[in-house]
């Protein structure tokens, strides 16, 4: 799986498979969120910068494609 999404009752959950260590700059600009090892929890889309989210997911997918080849 390159990335995943689950609209749960409490949060929107995105699965960023490589984790978050290399995305600290993007996370600092994202907005209001919580995270686990590879899960990004967002209560409402209005809480975050959606352009930054697109960039985060895009970079994560790119990284996964590069490392799985």
C-alpha cells in the first residue's frame, strides 16, 4: 500500500507509510493534526492546509515508489 485513507467517526485518518520523520517541515505548516507512527489524524479538513496535505501525500507516495523498486 502506498498510502491509505479512512473516514472514521472521530477523525479522518491518512496512512503515510514511510512515517513522519522526513516530513517535519511539511508537518509544521500543515495545521491542526495528531499523528501516530504512520497515521495522520485530522478532525476537519478546515483545520489543515490542504495544499500542504497534498504535498505530504505526494512526497510519501513518491518515496514509497522509489524505495520499493
